């Protein structure tokens, strides 16, 4: 059983000609449980939570980092594997999937803060997008893209980031398709909504934000982000991921999925592990392509705790309430999901791709955590989003909180 979000991802692949079939997972009975990294006795609820969660779903690798009042107090790698080597640790790299979006949004905010870009800038003329199919595309602004109100609704049409085979056939171009191909193809269709009128989560919108960064700065997307967002706060390990398993980074975990699909990396038609070729990670750079460790993303959360890289005004703007608020009370700010609660704001972002499930939380009381898994589907039928409530419960069970700060131990 898959979550609704997982099902939508697979349906997107099927719509593009991808065939999903089950592959037999490794037997859990032969696995060994090991933990790496640093923690404190009071934080045992976090270790207990990860152990039960991973073993119930047969997840091989995970990493967790916990921050209390700006201090890194837990940095762990968790392993439920057949072999004890290699092991995931606090600095192991994982695909972030959509947890990449706050990184991209922060880069946009830095450009706005520096006076290089306006949130009201229209995207189509900046990127040379054709408005022949829908003149309303010309009204889409940078702010619309940040808040997912640009007018694309994949529930009603399609997500172009998972439509490689249809784009190949529609444009008569070779595989792998490029971001330019994706833009040309998507611009042939009318928007699903008038810009600014309806919230609909859009990977494509954040891909366009990556192109905006390149257009404004004259630099590759990742170069600007590394130089102007990550390096200033000491983050050096983050890089963009690659699709093919052979191109994996030396400290990057492997990814697990029970599905295979038709490759979108070439015209061979080969069936490949879904996580290693049934989607194109390189094209997802700005909305889902980053690799990071849990401790590095924990450091990233601290950007929003106090003025520094961003001003107080920019930080407030990131979490400001937009015109459209979900009936349940949460809303999407600038790269962050936000829920007003008694005492302040809870802000978060998750990520999901075949082989990847991630979550980053900033809580109103000064607690933050980042958890990264190398799997998002398994035969158990258990949800992966359940980790959200479980980690809140683990945090609530901690007393007293440690006063140590481990960031320096990891070069941060």
C-alpha cells in the first residue's frame, strides 16, 4: 500500500509510459541494528522511535539531527541492514527530494534582499516562455512560484517533471529530456488556474525558480546556492545528486524501492530500479535534487532563527501568511509550510521520491529536527508520513534537554 502522494508519483510515471512492478525486498530477519553518531541519555526517545519505525518498514538507512535553541544536540545514523558496512552516519549524504525547495526559496530571498530580483517580476519574459497557448502565463510572478499559486495543478493535468517519455514523443527529442524541453512542452498547454487564485503544489514552478536564479546571476543554479546560501553558514557537503547509481557520491547512501520502471535516461527501454532511472533527478535540481546530511540541513534551519544570512524582514516574509490559506489552517509561505500554533509558528517541509523520504521541522519552541530515509515504500503498508507525529512525541518526552552543542564536531 502506498500513500496518496506516493501513488500520485507512480501514476505520473505510468502516464509517461513507466511500468511499475514489484521487486522482492531483502529479508528483515537477516538484518542487524546499529547506531552511529552522538546523542545524550535524555534523548533516548528519538533512538527508540527511529528503531521501531525503521524495523516495522524494513528501512535500511536513516539519519537524524536534532537542534535545541540553536544547538545541535543529536546527530545520528541508523542502520537496519544485512551488512554492518558501510553504515549511515550523521554526515552521510541522502537525497532530499522536495526538502530542496526551502533551499531554492532561500536563494531567491537572498537575491530579493540584495536588490537583484523582485518578487513581482514576471517569469515568462525572463525565461523566454511562450505564452501562445495561454496569455495568462505572462502574469505568473516569482512570488506565485514560491507560493505554489502559478496556475499549474498536477492533480488536474500532469506533473511535467515526471513526464519524460511523453515530452520525448511530443517534441520528438532524444532522451534524456532537458529542462528546456520541459519548459517548451509545458508551455504548449493552458494553465489549470488563473495565476494567484489557487494553491496547488508545483514541482515545475520550483524548477522555473532555479532557472530564474541562473538568469539573474549568470551562474549555474547550484553554484549560486553554494556560494551565497550554504557556504556563508558553513555548509560545505551539500551537492546536487545524480540519477544513475554509478554516479553516486562517495559518502552517499544507496536507495531502496520495491518498484522498477522504464529508464528515462536513454532510449533503450530497459527496466531499471525505479530510484535509479525511472525519473531524472538532474532536471529536478531546484525542486528535488539536493543531497545533504542531516546535520547540514539542521544547520540550514538555523538561518531562520535569527538575522544573519537573511534579515529579520526576509525571515518574517518567508513565514508570512499568503492570500490563500488551507481550510485546516496551514499555508505555504516562501519555501516553507507554516501552521500558526499557540506560542508561535510551526514550519516544516517534507520530501518524497522513490527511494527517499525526508522531513525537516522547525517548532515554535526552539526545537528543530531533520530526518532522512533511503526508502519510501515497502510491503508493510505502513505510512512513512507517520514519522512526523512520532518525532513530536519523542521531543515532548525529553527532559531535561542537553546543553551541549555538536555543530563544531561536524565542521559547522
